[in-house]
C-alpha cells in the first residue's frame, strides 16, 4: 500500500501571532498543530497554579514556529495566506511560511518530539500512548494519540473544556461532544464518571482517530463516536452537558440547536472563543436563556461554562 502523503505547513512568527496562527490552522481543519518552542513542553510537564488555566508563555519576541499538516489533496494554502494577512492586520505580526511534503512515518516522528505527558486541572493527566509515566494515585490518566485530529489538550481552548469537565462532571451525566476531534474531551468526561457520551465530528478522519483513542482507554461502552453535522444530526438528542470546543463563528449560529438539546439546568462548555468576540458570544448566550457560571481567560482566548435556566 502506498504511503499517505501530507503537506507540512510551517509558519515562523513572533509571540503575539502564535496562538492566532494555531487557531487559524485549527479552524481550517489542519491536523497535528504544534508550536516549536523549546520551553513549551517543559511548562506543561511542571505543576501548575490551579487558580488559572495553565499555558505556555508566548509573550516574548520569539521567533516561534507553528506547524500543521493537511492531506495532499486539500487546497488550503490560499485560505491560510488570507488568514495570515488578517492576523497581521490585527496584531502587526510578521510571518514566514514554508510547505513541504511528508509521509506518514515522517509525520509521526516529527510531531511526537513536541508532545509529552502533562497535567490539566487538579487530577487530569494527559499521556501520549507511546510515553511511559508513573501517575500519582489520585491521577485520572487519559492516554491519547491525537494523530491528524485536533485536540491534544495543549491548546488553551481544549484546556478550558478539560478544566470545566473536571469541575462539573459528578457522575452519570449524558454528554455530547460537538466537534470531538481526537476525542480528548469525551475521554475526560467518561473517565470522570459521565454515564453516556456521544462524540460527533464532521471529519471522518477525526472520528476514526477518536474511536482509536476510545478503544485505547477501554471506554467503548461509555462513548459512541459518530460522523455527523452538529447543526442537523443532534436535534433529536438530549444532554446534561454539551462540550463545544469550536469557534465563535460556529457557536453563535449553533446556539438555537444546542440550547434545546440541554436538559433543565444542563451545562454548555464553550471554548475556542477569541477575546475580541467574547462580548458578542456572552450576549448571545444570555439571550438564549443561559446563565454564565464561569469564564476562564488565557492570553487571547475565552472559555465559558453556561447553565440552562
């Protein structure tokens, strides 16, 4: 069988542009988004202050290199260049962009160097499947191989949802993971006691990787991963918790679908919201009948836990 071919897209930028470039890659469905910073992985391996969301410090001048991967048959270069122009206009960041073709095995070797075991919240331990690590007795260990799917837990938007999951999941809840990516949020919810989790993504590759991670963690009985459109295919569902690590552009038009799905006093965890869009999202959440219970801020990103009244 011929090896799959991928395009590695590499953007060199300064500190302010790092998270924005990573978010652009995520929004366009690029996989394996990573930030090459020698200190980044170490930061995630060290204990964190639980009063704020842990994260890397990209406030320095850099430069930092942000990489992502897309299958060779996808044509996204023009969209990336357009997005970079918008980021440059808003943040004044400069960019250098490079592309090259890579094979599956080259991809696997390249990104694993930057992904190590790290903590989120008080008990969650995110561990890549290939790395050995001795957990503490109270740790809730999630083994994950993100592959080409978004969702390693390192990006601020994913960490926000993980923190909410640890705080609010008490046991037995019915949970929907809208736009599940690698399945990391579903895994965390199930590990912390959720009774039933439906993980949905439009991307068939993401669903395949999510299923692999579900099996890796022995959670096939609790989590069902399916390919589907969250705007159309969730309307008949009901949930105690909805997890939406998306973007403001998706969350805003999706609220009329999401809110009726929630049971009374149900919770929506929403992240992937840039801080400049937060006032707009906050107003929409409140108009939809949701009470803002908690907001987490980190750099240019916002995560929110909102409850249906």
